[in-house]
C-alpha cells in the first residue's frame, strides 16, 4: 500500500521537539481463482453439498494471516447468507441451499480489510422438480417418480407402477396382466 510520512514539531519549551513517523496503508487481500464443486446445484427443494477451493489468494503486504467465509445468494439482489464462519484455509465444505444463484467468497486479513468475489452457479436440470437432478433421476419426466423401484415410471411406459415385475421389456407371462406393457 501507499506509505505516508508526517512530522510533528512541538514548541514552547527550551528547545523544540521533533518527531517523524511513517504510515503504510493496508491493502485488502487479492482473491485468486476459486473452484466450486459441483458446478451445478440441485434445482429442487434440497441443499447441495459443495466444496469451494481458492488458489492464489494473497495478501499484498505478504505477512498477514487470511480468513475465509463462504456464502450463498438466493437472488442477485438478496443479501448473502453466510454458510461458514471464518476459516483459516482456502477450502470450505458446506451446503448451498436450494435456489442458490451465486456462491460468495470473502477473504479478510487480520486488520479487517476484506475482498469479496461472487461466482454464479447454475442449477442442474430437474424437469419433474423432485429435487433429484435429471442426470441422477430414474424417471426425470415423471413427478411421481418410480413408485415400485423397477427403474421404470409411467412417463417411460410403465403400465403398472405398483408392481416391480410389470414394465416395458419384462417377460410376458400368462397371468392376465400385461407384464411387458405392450
């Protein structure tokens, strides 16, 4: 930071007294590259476990310890919800609430100067809004999901989602049921 010098002269006694001092202004930390894992959060009603790792964060003076906080913004104009307290390391494991629009990282030095960086995050697609991302959802188009656990749901052509042996591709048996959903 910038350095300022000042001189004070005191008069009134036998000889004037002179004192000089210098003052260096502290600069806030510089936030390096932060990675948020996973980069897509759940769009449903569940929170998402995330890890935030920041590399290359420095203190311009080079000698002050740094602390980190991780937060979430549910809307761009909403206040930050801090998810972690002050951490002494540039990595945090926390839960981002459902609907998080951005992850916020705050880095402070011990003098209280802070820098804040915001990273937008996207929600993983969740077509049936059940809180399970489509990539992990057995039945991504069916809000009722797979009721019998056979990995087929009504949207996938399961004609009876109460019986595990009834689904498309099942062996047809002569029991009066359409077990292969043809």
